[in-house]
């Protein structure tokens, strides 16, 4: 039943505690992966509900430009240019670090937890200079 956790030679040598530790490690890995996927989903949602207006405006402009490009340039040529770029990148720039621009963009959009942590709280002091204009000060 637990054959995926250990090999046949290690199966007899492992105690129940060690097997539970291995299962706990797998569960923690799965939980971290699901947390990362949920965070990405929240970031996409926050991109399109204008949580960060500048980034959403940028995304709308990029989508608009992509729409215009797809309207005027055939998809075959775009795929051909993308393929040539992808397969000759190592020849043109051998020391370049590969990155994903979409994930870079989404990493700058806050998820729901970050939005809640960094929101501005209202001031508790009601005796600020703006509020005292209608009241008389005691002397």
C-alpha cells in the first residue's frame, strides 16, 4: 500500500514513525503547492478587479495591443516568429537567464492576504485639525 514511499529494501528497516514522517513531508509539499496555486488564482482575480490600478491598466493596454496585432498579422506568422525566437535563443544569448514574464507580472499583484495585511486603517483620533473647525475649543 505504501510502496511509493519506500523501496523494498528500506521497507523492512523503516519504523512506523519514519513512515509517518515521510507521509507528513508529502502532505506538506502538496499543501504548499495548493497554496501557491490558490495565490496565483487570487493574483489573477485581483489583476482584473482593479486592486492595483496601474498594473491593471498596463494589462488592459497589453491585451489591447495584442488584439490589434492578432487582427492584422496572421497567427501562423506569429507562431513562426515565436518558434524561431525560442529555438535560437541559446545561440544568440548563451548566458541568458530564462524567465516567465507572465509570472513576473503576477508576482507584483498582491493576493488577498497581502491586500488585507497592507490596507490602510482609518484614523482613530477624531480631534484632527479638519474635524475641529465646527467645534469650539475649551480654554
